[in-house]
C-alpha cells in the first residue's frame, strides 16, 4: 500500500484572515493555535541544560528514571496505581503518535478508526496514513463492525468536553466487544474548569474504575506541552496495555523514533513537580475568566468548554463569517470546520495568549458590543 494523497493543511486557509488581523491598528491578537506563550519553568530548563552532554544515542524506551516518573505521575495525578515501567513509553510529542498509531498497530484497508465528532484533525489523518477509514461518532452504539481503533479525547479539543467514569467505562466495554484498541488523548486533563471538574480530577481511561484494573486493549496518551509549556520540546508519552506498548516500542526502535536524551531528562523533572503545573493552570484560569464573558457579551454562545485550553463558541452563523468579523477586529480564531463537518457555525478560541493580548481582545470585543447596544452610535 502506498501513502494516499492527504488533504491540504487546513490552517493554510486562514492566511488572508491572519494578514487582515495583522493590519489592525492595534496589531493582531492570535487566539487560534493552542501554542503556549508562557516561559518553560526554570527547573525544567535547568534539567535540559544539565543533560546536554548527550553523546550517546538515547533510549527509545525512555530512561528508567523517565519511565518510573511516568508511572509515579499516573498514580499521583491521574488515579491510576499499579502501572509498571514496561507499560509506559515516551514519544516525540503526541501529534506524531496520533498520526502513526493506526499504522504502527497494523491497521489497513477495510479497518475503521473511530474518532469524536468534534475532533483534532490528526485522528482522521492517522487513519488515512494507514489506509483505514475514519468514522466520526460519540456514541459507542454506532461504532461499526470492523472498528480496530477508537480515539477518545477527554477533555476534548476543540470543545472541552469531559467524559466521566461511566462514559469511559461504556466506551471501553464497546471497544472490547468489537475487538478494538481504545486510546484516550488526555493532554488537557489538568485543566478542569466547570461543573464537577472544577473540584475533582478529570478521569483517565486507565482509571481502574474504568478498566476493572485490566489495561488490556486500553491506551492513554499524554503531552507535557500544555501543563508544562514544553511544546517546543516535543515531550509526550503513552501508557497502558503492556503488549501494545511492547509492539509500539519495537516499531519505534526499528524506525529510530527516539526522544532526545536531554528532553527525556527534562520530562523526568517536569513529571515530578506539581507546583509549576498548578501555577500555569491559574494563568489560564485568569485568562478564561475575562475572555469567556467578553465573548458572550459580544454575542457568542459558549458550548461545553468545561475543561481544556479552548472556548468553543457559536454566533449562529457560518463560522467563516464569524472569522471574518473577528479578523476585522484584529482577532484570529479557528473555524469549526477544521474539526469536522458537524460544526459549521462554531469557532475555537485558545487561552494561549499573553495577559496583555487577552485583555486587548476583551477591549475590542467590548467596543463592538457597546456600539451595537447604543442606537445611533457607529
């Protein structure tokens, strides 16, 4: 099988709107891509610097210290005790893993990869790379025969939706019934905001209440990009079913997919420190607390968004109309059409902008709201 032609990169469609926003007298406020803007914590940078004498090849499996840190982190932060180091594996960021997992699991023509209806587009790209068929569904009862991999994303990108223990348990049971692997992309798990997730941790798919303390066919994917501002480090990992992890490790050894040794050292330190994670969450909480009501006063309705790094909003009109109106204000967001065909009127706002930029967006949105609310004022 040769690699099929892939669709054009969707963000290229945003170029004219970005250029328009740049021409705003106050400059651009980019709320489109979830790329961290805050500094990488000093203790992590120090760990990276101390490990730069990296003359030997790094360990594809991860150093023992890193794998132990991943296991300890799952027990401490995710409510998943009892993992072994053989059940954890570092990756070169999470996007490459998402894109290549179907292929590495041996999927191909005739196989189905299920992903959420509102979905990070790389889930579908991974199916295309493997020659499989992508199927968008949030209802386990709809998942068809032939499903070999199910992607969950909780908290979700773009919609911030969280799956509770009961929902995760139902999804795992259905995947096992179909003979499918099920993987949950959990990289926003530290960012719970509303409802029950304001007071309790977002559950992992490896939680024993979900799996019955049996990780067979179950995988959890995590990235340190958001909680530790390590997007530029490409620092992520996968954990779960020991046989699946062993398969992935063999593929990664054979193909040279090795996280750099200094990055592994930095990850080990990052996973052992909760203080910087809490501090980063508070920065996002403060930004969200002023941006969300500003968007609502502007006339957008916020859907879901109870956790995660984004606000999922709709103005009840075509998403591209909203994108154009925002660009005229110098604000850039992401159109819902980038996240599946089911959300043509939604746009996604990221919290990854500086305090000053978020405040500027709030001011611009308020100016429009005031003009519209005052008769005769243009």
